[in-house]
C-alpha cells in the first residue's frame, strides 16, 4: 500500500515514516508538510492512504478530507492528532502517541469499502 | 471632558498661526491694533478702565493672546493700538509714551513666556502649563505696572508718593485682563469646532444663566460673589477649558459691570476699596477655575492613558500566551509524541519479560509527560479554541470529563479570541477542580454570550467548602477575569456544592 504522510512537524513526520516502513505491506510514497501540497500529491500519485495531521488540516478536518477525496477518490484518509477532539466527518482520528503498525493495519482493514 | 486631539491642536497653535493671519503680516498688525484699541475703548466706555490703571485692563489680554496665537512678530499692532488708546488729554505725552512702552513690553513678555511654556505643556490642560501661563502673565504685567507709573511720575502726570499704590492697582488690573482674555482666546483658538448636542447646549445655557444670576445678585451687593464658585467648578468639570474660561469671563463681566454701576466710573484717584476686592475676586476666580480645569483634564488624560496601557499589556500577554502554546505544540509536544511512537516500534523487539516491563513503564511515563504537557499548553492558550470555537471546545471538554457534564447553554457566537480564551480557562479550571475535590455526581455548565460579553456559570453538586486562598487556582481565575475588567464569584457552601460565576466583558478591538 502506498502511503502519503503529511505533517508540518519534521520530527513527528520522521517518526510516522518509521511506523509506516515498519508496517508489513505499507510503504511511504511521499511526504509533505502542508495540506495544499498533500492534496496536490494525492491528485498526482493517487496513494492508497494518507496520514494527515489534524492540526495542519486547519479549522475543518472534514473539509480537508473532502479535498483529498476530490483529488483522489480511492484514497483513504486517516487523521493523526497531538490533541484529538471529535470533529465532523467520517475519517478516523488517531492520537499521535498511539500511532503504530498495529493501529495502521487495523484501521486499513476496517476501512469502509469504496465504490469505484 | 476635553478629548485628546484637542490637546495636540492646542499645542500646535503655538507654532503655527492660522493661515489667514500669516498670509498678510500687515493685515495682522491692523487687526491687532483695532482689537487692542477697541478693547481699550470698551473699557473706557463702560468705566472699568481709566486713563491710568483699570479694574480690568482688557488690551493686555487681547495683545498677549494675539501674539501667542499669531506670533511675536505682530507686536507693532499692539504698539499702534496702545498709542491710539492713550488718553493724551488726561496725561502728559511723554508719560503716555513711557506707559505705552511698558504696555508693549508687557504683552511681549507674556507672549514669549507662554509660547515657551506651550512648547512643553498644554497651557490649559496641565497644571504645569497653567502655572507657566500664570507666571508669564504675572511677570509681564509687573513690567507694565513698574514702567507705566514711573514714566507717568517722571513726566509729572503722577505724584511720586502715589506710585506704589497706583502700581499695585495697575498690576492687579492688568493681571485680571490677562487672566480673563488669554485663557479664553487659547481655549477657543484650537481646531476642533464646537459641537454641542441639544442636551449639552441646554446644560451650557442653564449653567450660564445660573452664573449670570448669581453674579448679578452678587454685583448688587445682595450676596457674596463667591457663591458662583461651585457652579464654575462644575462647568470646568463638565465643559473643560472652553466652558470654564467662558463662564469666568461672563461672571466677571457681570460683577465688574455691577461694580461700576454702584461706584461710578473707575478712576485710580477715586479708587474705592471695593475695586481691590473686585480685582482679587477676579484673580482668585480665574486661577481656581484654570487649576480645576487642568486637574480634571489631566486626570481624564491619565485615566485614558492608563486604560490604553492596560489594553496593550493585556493584548501583549494574550499574544505571548498564544506564542508559547504554539511553541510547546510545535516543539516539545511533537518531539515527545515522535519519541512515544519510536519507543512503541522498538518495544516490539523486546524479548525478555524484564525488557518488556521496562518498555511498558517508560511508555507509561512518557504518555503521562505528554498529557501533562497537553494540559499545560491548554491552560496557556488552548489551540482548540482557534480551531473549534468556544461552543465546540466546551463540548469537547465536557466529553472528556469523568464526571458527567450537563451543557445547559452554549453560545452561538463566541466573541473575540481573548475573551474566549478567558472563558475556556475558567471552564478547564473549574472542571478540573470539580474532578479533584468536589466528589460531585454531576456538573452543570452554562456559557452564554450577549452584547455585554460572555457569562460562564459552572455548578456542581459536590461537597462544597471551596475557598479562595492566595496562589490557588481560584485566585488565578479571578485575576484572569479581572484583568479583563470582568467579575468573578465563588459560592461554595459546605455540603451543598460549588458554583463559579464569571462575566467576561466583550472587548472592542
């Protein structure tokens, strides 16, 4: 599975990349440090999965997920957050501290099936 | 109350004369000569000025005010005016010329001193300025009161023996003229046009009527003249420099008119003791009114400056909070989170039970550190607010509380970021306190917004008995709210529960 990791904190981005690399069947397709760039890359590279920093996604994470979906409908979005809070939208939200190969593969397995 | 811009305008008038005046110097001379001469004739006509000395010598005020506002270079106007005003039939020519020189020096000295004072202070709206202006007037009039009588005596128009007495009356009369006209002219020469609401106009009219009435019965000798003082103090407070100087001028005009009406035209030789009384009355009235105006204005300005300073300090503190929160969030917090993840990755390699236990313990400690940091950063400035707004942030806070929270009311609009942050701070603190100390089974939260600001009420049904001690979280909440100019109340009867009420006024940015 091709993964795009988007986070504005370089330190956390590196760690998230390590988690993806350690997850069997997943590999990092690209990384970026802004929402706009993430939407762009999603449109070009059509990754299977985007790990998107919720804080970076701005005022409305629901909107951010919508933008990714518009650029690449097949892409599954997982939000990660340093300070997880409920928000509008269906995308899963992971506390940054609990991000691990296990959570990643679990969420991927339980993702809603996307109709082509 | 006099507003700030007027102060600036008044100071500026020292440096810059009105455009129409600077356009033609000659017209300025003619105008000043006419005003000077006119005010002298006015004094003769109404009998409060004589050929020698006066109860009130208005030309000194007219001349000095003109030179202060227009510039010292208009002095020839005062010279011409004074030469025209001299009563050559009553006094020897050389005495008249000497007197004129004294009068000219007088207005120049006053104008020079007052202009110098005005470079530093407002002459009407600061105590130093008022003191400087008074010093200038007293010094200038002293010159005239010495030169005038001496030159009259030298030319044979006055006996040497009467010089001290004439000098004294002369000085008081000129000082009265300066005190009446100079502040009045300065107050009205400033830029902003007079704007009176109908209500203020009625107030001004009533004040003038009362002053006129009191002055009139005082002038008739029915009541003492000082009855007018309280009204003048009120006018100074309500209407600032313009009101005060106008009211004083009006009151003095009535009193002096009454004086000449009762005792006949003023002449220094038929000088009645009541003249001295009238002059001292004018001096005291003018000075106390000027001082009252300056005090009121200075206090008003100081208060405005203090409020502006508080506002700036507060805004700076809030900006600093936001910066610190961002730094914590972007720096230490992200690094600790990254560490937690890497630790998790490595924990999978731990094969022995001892190693697994060490990893688990380390992870536990690390998660605690992350929680504490998160709470700290929330307390400083919750980023959740800028993202979700107050209502949603409160919902999220309620969702995390171990004790069930009933959200009775949440605001539809949140107000400015700073008051939101203060409201949110109250919520986090009170909920944390309730969780730690109250033993409550439920907490009710009400947050509402109206034109006045944000109202926060948090009630629990716990043990109560909370007190506000120094350094406590409750004290911290009170301080945070009170820096906003808001109010904070704690009610915590033992056994009944705790209620915290905070009102955070809306801030106009």
